[in-house]
C-alpha cells in the first residue's frame, strides 16, 4: 500500500470514529465517547418525560394501598432509563416528572381536609429533591463508562453508584428540611415481599440500595448485551439470590406479654365534631369487653384521652379504676402542658399509668409533624397562607425522654404516629432494651385513604428490622399485632370500635440493622459521593489522554 493510500485509509477510519462519537455509538459496548459527551440518550426527551412520569405512577403502585411490590422495581427502572445520556438540565426535568407523579399520588391523602396547597407544596418540594438526585445519577451514567473500558465497571460499579446516589437522595429528604420526610423510601414498598428480611441486616437504606442496584444492574446487563456471555449476569444474579435467600436475623424469644389494645373509633379527627371527653368516652366503651380479662397491660392509641389526666382529678380517677380493675398498667396518650402560664409548652405525650400512683413514666413525641402539629418559621408562612397556618393554633414541642416504658418484667419500645418513620428513634428503643414495640397512632384525619395502610407497612418492616413484635393501635384503624417475622397475628377492622387481647411474643438481642444504625446510610452516602467524584476525575483524565493521543495521530499523519 502506498503512503498516500495509507493516509487516506487512516483519514477514513478517523472520520468513521468521529461519526461514531457523535452518535454515541462505539465498537465496544459501554466504551467511553472520546468527545466526552457520554452515552447517547436511550430515549428522546419527549419520550423520556412521558416514561418518567408514568414511572412515578407505577412506582406508587408498588406501595400500599395497591401494594403490588414488583411494580416498585418497574418504577425504578422507568426512572433510571430516561436519565441515560441526558444533559444535566433535561435530567433535572425528567427527574422532576418522576418525582411529581410519584408524590402527587403517594401523599394525596394530605389534601383530604386541608385542600390542595399542603399536598402540592409537599409534593413539589420532594420532587425537587428527586430532580436533584436525577442529575447526580445522570452524571454517573456519563462518567463511569468513561472512567475505564472494563465491562465489569459497567456491570458492578455503575449499578452500585446509581443505587448509592438514589439512597443518598432518600437520606437527604429524610432529614431536611424541618427533620425531613422519610416517607416513600424504596424499601417501604417491600414489607410483604421476599426482600423484606434484608432490613434486619442493613435497614431500610440498605434494602433500598439493594433494590436499585438490582434494577440498575439488570439495565446495564441488557445495555452491554450480556446475553452473549452469561457470565456477565453473575453480579445481578448473585445479588438477587443473596437478597431473596437471606433469612431475617434471628433474635431470641424471652416469653410473652398479654396485651389488651383498644380501638375506640371515636371522633378523633382534627375536624370531627365533638365535645370535650367524647374521644375518652368512646375508648372507655370499647374497653369494657376486656375488663374481665387477665392482661399484663392495656394499650390505647394516640389521642385516646382528649383530657389530660395529670390536670383533671376526675379523669385521673377513671384511669386509676381501669388500672385497678385490670390489675395492670395502662399506656394512654394525651396532650400535656409544661411551663408557666403565657409560656406553655405542649407535648403529644404517652403516659404509663398505674393505680394509686398515677403517671409513673412519660414519653413525648420526638418528631412533631411540621405544618400539622406545629408551624416552623410561623412568621414566614403566616404571611403566605394565614388561612391554613391559623388552623394550627397550638404548636407541639419535641420530647426528649427515652422511647421505652418499663412494665416491670418487660420493657416496651414506643413510637407515636409518624415517629415510626424515623430510624433513629426505633433503633434507640431496641438499644434501650425493648422486647416489643407499642406504636400508638391516630389516623382519623385520613379515613378512606392509603395513609393508614402505608403507615402499617412501615410498622411491619420495623418488626422485621428489629426482630420484635409490634402492636400497632390506631384510634380508627388499621390496628394490628405483628410478629417478628412481619406476619399479622391479630387485627381489628378499620373504622369500627373493638379491642384485642393478644399474647405477644417477646424477643431480646439486637439485629445487625440496629447495631449498625446510621452507619449504613452514612457509608452509602460517603461511598456514593466519593465514587461519583472518582468517576468524574477519571473520566476527565481519560478524555485528556484521548485528546492528546488524537492530536499525536494527526501530527503523525501530517508528517
């Protein structure tokens, strides 16, 4: 071949390479583009927006009330695929579409009584976090293939990084602002799936990581045409087998406790018409059938007494008589007040009541609900929506007491309503010696919505995560007793008054999830940030190397 022919052939190859680079196609699946733009988008923007929005609705169907847990994985896939090859601005919009579709569906119950403003505000805020996380995931899809040519980088490191960034976003939304809103985390869709036992080892953040890593790993296996070499399916297959086959961590049985739990179905909603004492009367009426039972403790739901017995001698006598007749302590919940007149502090408080001794212990809700139980930065929001903030005249302060009650021979862990979604409180109860959990809630403001089913699913995961039985008692339902494996062993129909008397298994020993606690989400957060930074640096370094190599080839051709 002549020198002229060789030069022409080299120029043709160079032109072909440039064409391949511009289209995002390369001869090796997953190989980086020398132009530094990353992979070609899988979907055009208009289709990406549609698929992402539909994915948000599909993702919600994986959670209660539909509760079709495999659809959570489908929703995750529909969130990830449209992000591949996107610009950062379009990734933000695609992520926003997914976030809005999911949260507008998932927390629609917030609009039941207060109208669209709180619902839209919460959904838009959470969707903005999802959009920010989508930008980071898009960077991972852009940088990791450019950081190295190894197919295993695509099959292992990229899915792990995508999963870490997804969980990082969930961690941020679960802590910020005003204590965060850790509702709608991926793991919370799996309370009745074969993946649920994973939470006893690595918690909800760890299960969420596994779910997204499996989904992202399958996507990458298909993108690199892994069916041509079945060995490339090993990472996803191994993770799937381990996640499904892993049993829940075994805690140790330590006896049982006979618990009477009462669902009064009284007018406990914020906007229910009632006179003072109506909720108390409904609880007392529902308790009557169990007064001749031999029990170890009587449990009432959140707001079960709308009169504080510590400030009402007549109501104190009611609980004295209850405790004396049952020969057992009573765990009730009411609003308590501390501080001098004009400087009062209100608390959503559970009391451990014993006959002739009164309230021997108390636990105030750690995480009052912003805009529901108090108004943060009231001066600001009063200026924006005074007609809504004016509905919350009394703000609750967060409690500081340990989340356990000593019942004599048994210690029970506690959480009041939305407290159950905050990991640290549940872990603290187990570390303080809880042998079971008693969760008190008031779902009266969400009758007929998915909220109570979503909260019950969280309670079910807490049972598995801690290896403890859970008694979840509501004013109106859904009230259930759940064993440490997550199985329901007793229940009351929703929106009916009733009582359960249940022999509840006690357990001791700490699961790895409780022992590790916040270490798992911290490691995932730090690892994903470090991994994204490394891939970006490596991608830029390789891009500069390719640029220099290309310049060298051009110089050689000129010579």
